[in-house]
C-alpha cells in the first residue's frame, strides 16, 4: 500500500455539537478532514452521558469525537463569538449538531457567517428538524426510532412497557446523510464559489432508512389488482420488509449444532446448489419459481431443514456456502461478532492504548492506500490556543482575551 494524502485532507470543519449528532463530522475526520469541535466552558456533556464509562470518560465521547480538536469558546461573550467567526472565516464547513438556531441566537447563523465567508457550507443536524409540529420537542436518539416506527415497545411479565434491545437508526443515519450532504455542498462551493445551508433531521433519516416497509404499506393501500405480493406466493400480500419473512422456509434462520445460520436460497439456482452440496437432493423439486421462492408455509420442508442444519456447526455450514455458491450467513450478536473471522479481517480494532478504548475503524476502505488513523478524542479545550493561533491567526494577546472572557470550566 502507498502512503498518500487522506481523501479529505484540506477540508476544514468547525463544529458546534452536543451528544450523538457529532457523528456527522466523525465520518469526515476518519477520512482526514480537520474538525475543530467548539465547546462551551462546561464542555459537551457527552463525556459523561452514556455507559460504558472508560477511565472516567464515556465510550460515546471516545468514539464520536476521535480525530477532532477541542476549542473552548464562550459564545455568550463578544470575544468568544468573534473567535468563532474568525474560525468560520477560514473553514469550508460549519456544523450545528444540536437544536436548530442555537448559533443564530448568538449572531453566528448562516447569514452572519456567510457574510465573512461566502463559500461557507452551513449544516444543521438535529432531532426533528427545523419545521413541523415537533421541531421544538426536546429528544434523545431512541425518540427518532420510536417516532419512525423502527422500534416498538416490549412488555414484561408485569405488563410494563419497556424499550427493547435494538440498533438505533436515527442517531446513526442522520449523521450519515448529513456527511453526504456536506460533501455534495462543498463540491458545489468549490466549483462555484457559492456556499449553502443544509439541514438533516435524525427522525427523517430513521424513516428514510425504513423506506421499504413504509413505502410498502403505502403501496398496499392501492387496490389488490394493482399491487400484489410475490408471484411465487401466488400473489398473496405479505407484510413489507422482513415482517413478511416469518413463514419463509428457504429464506430463514435455522439452529445449527452450536449457533444459528441464515439460509437465503430463494433463487432456484441457489436452492439447487444447497440441496446438492448438503446431500439432500430429495428436497429439491422441479418447477418452482426461478426467483423469490421462499417456500412459504411449507412446514414439512421446514421441519426437514431444521433437523438438517442441527447436524453441522455454523462454521461448517458457512464453509459449505462459500464452496458451493450457496448464500448462508452466520448469525452473530454484538458480543460474538468480534470473534468472527470476517470481522477480524475487515474491522481491526483501533487499540485502547492509542484511542482511549478499543474502537472500530471506519468501514470506508481505500484498498491501495494507507489512510492515517484518527487521533484519540480530545480533552476539553486542549487545542484552544493552538487552533486560535494557527487557524484564526490570533496573537497571544487576543488568545488571552478569549480565555479570560470565559468562566471557569466545571470540574
């Protein structure tokens, strides 16, 4: 591999964020962007917000703010606001990753900053966005999943509803869409000299990630002679998305001798390969659908496959799939995934000795290049003087005025 400039080397981002939305710039920092995280004197309380706490600092901070520099500015003071404005004048992007309008109330909104930097991209990543009846509703990440229908309540033995274990979508999807939009806006700004303002709601992003189910139910509102199910099911409507998979047989999870696998042999060619490779050609039937045949409701076949899959380990079934062109995947958990050889090959840990705690790398890979790895998440205000001097061009006297103008940080 060759050592080259990081893909986003030269992109400067000034970020004002609280909690999870800071992930919008994590994706940029991972690929080499310079991200300056501007914090109030009390700091972004993400450092102590969520478990686990590693060496007194939340994993969320170690992960979300890696590769960034921390500058403390009290934007309530003239000196602090002026310093923010000076940083924005030398930046490509300003990110407001919190409730919309916070910077504008300090005289640091898009209209204010574009006056000193016409090419500036101003991006807001918030909970429910700038418009709509929920725009002012305070919220945390799971709210976007519950609002969008991604997660439903579970009920315990006492009849109490509770939040089930699930993968949060909105808090991750919103920053991804935000990073995508930022890069698109920067490309245009560099080509035209004109900046722009964009906003992403994490709630919108959660819904967008679940488009197949949402659009599927919407499609089913049309007459049944216009919108049907799969031809292999005789046109019968099934619940959109994975909700329609419960009765599947050739596309289904099965217990193995030591775990579970996911069989995905809904295409006839894959099903033929599976039956031949497993020595069970008696299960193959001629005349089935070429694609999307899940053998829905075939309980006899499902019983036979249940017995068959228990006869080998998960690893043995995965090896069979790789050797004979059969889609079979292991079923991992967040705890077991780290022992999976595919995970080890693709997602090597960034070690705690360097990052504060073990962190997964960015999934974006440049196979022929060695991309510099991000630095560990910064201490509060650890880069204030250096950034103001190097980026804003501040003198020692100006830096002292900024530092003197802010109250002492909380312990």
